[in-house]
């Protein structure tokens, strides 16, 4: 209980920046897996993005995928056929087709599945509309990232803005990779969820940056930037954990109980992005954005000098050359003389 109490009071002394290499390796491996999956499997984009025709209907005859493709003839060769709810329903997705072809496909499917034509659900999306939806999704993401850079640069500084963007890209790649790995369909609801979790990740990063800025401005002991970042991270760690848990629990119930166990598939598109994104956002705020900022700031002349003085005061021989900027190294050499 004493350790938990110290964690709640922000009295821990975890070396976040000193272990940065470990955190970066973990992130690098995860990102590499996600990028590999995206390159091999791609994203399972919904009809709203790709355009085409989707036909869904019950399957009381329990027709198999092979039977359905045979019934569709030449159209079935390129069609994407899915058995839904353990074969209780069937869904076919093809490129955009004419009305006559669409009607012929529906009649063939009604015959092979043994269902009634009035139970058939047909959805058609033109390729132009699909491109517009995809383009607007990309525009929304770029506008969001641009606003983030401007806001953090004004509120804090541009180096913090770059660290925040790195954390957001980290979360975006992991979320997209998760969809690629599990094969869930990417719908407009997924895009909304991604923008939501990027906002969540940004909030967590701003909380961390605000505490770092506060400690830097109130520092009277001339600590190094690494020390101040570690101190800030230990102070806000429990807050980040609590915020993440209170968000992950309801989202996890939506994903694992609502969509996977109870079969509410409409929740799945939204819940997976939220679940992966919130977890990745918390991780990146603590283990990516803050350590990256500390390592970058330590190269500035003033902070390099402060580290040099701190290590000299502690009886060390001074920092190794790679820890100092070129101007910092010159300053260190002048002091040695």
C-alpha cells in the first residue's frame, strides 16, 4: 500500500527519460508490425470509401461461399462474399454495377439462399462519392494536426508541438495497424473514433507538457531538463493512469461484451479505435512525447551547460560529447580551461 500511496502522491522516482531507449524500442517494434500488416493486408475499407454495391440478406438455406459464387456467375469471381453470424446471413460486395446486373445478382442470391426478395438489403455507392468521403477524412486529419501544431506552439513551444505530433502519429499508426491485423471494417464511424482518440491523446500530452512547463518555470535548484521531465512525469503518472482506466473500462465493455459477445457489430467499428487509441495515447504521452522532448531539449546550449555543471558538482567528469550540442561542448571546454 505504501507504494500505491507514493504513486498517488507523486512521490515516485521512475526514470522515464533514462529508460527512453527501452520505450522507443517497444514503440518501434509495434510500429514495424503495424506497418508490415498495412503493407501486406491493407485496410478493410467499407463501401463508403471504395464505392461499389453491397447486397445483404438472410441465408436460411445455409448456402456456402462456393455455392454463392457459382450462383453469381462471372460477377461472383471478383465479388467479396462474407458469411455473417455463423452463416445466418450473407453479404456480397462488388464494384459498382448497373441496375440490370444488380437485379440479376439479387435474384440469383435469393434463389441460392432460400430467402425472400423483400428481406434483401441493397446499398450502392458511386466511386466519386467514395473518393470524396476518403478525401474529407484525410482533410479532417490534416486540419486537426495543423491546429495541434499551432496551439501547442503558442501555448508552449514548437519543440513540444513536434513531440505531440510524433505521439499522435504513433497512435494513428498503431490504431490503423490494429484494424489491419484483426480485419475489422473501416467505416466513417472509425474515422470519427480516430479523431476522438487523437483528441484524447493530445489532452494527455498537454497535461504532461503543462506540468513540465510549470516545473521548469518554478525550478530554483537549477536541475537538468531530464530531471525536471522525470519529476513532472512522476507527478502526473497516477492522473494519467486513472484517466485511462476510467475511459478504457466502458470502451472495453462496448468492444468485448457489446460487439464480440452480444454481436452488436455496429459498436465494433467505433469501439476498437477508441480502445486501441486510448491505450496507445496514454503510452505515447508518457513514454514517447516526454522522453523525446527531454532528449531534444538537452541538446540546447543552456540545458547542456546546466547538465555539465550538475555532473561536475556531483563529482563526475562531465557529460559525454553526444550529450552536448556543439555550442555546449565549446562552453564545457572553456570551463575546463
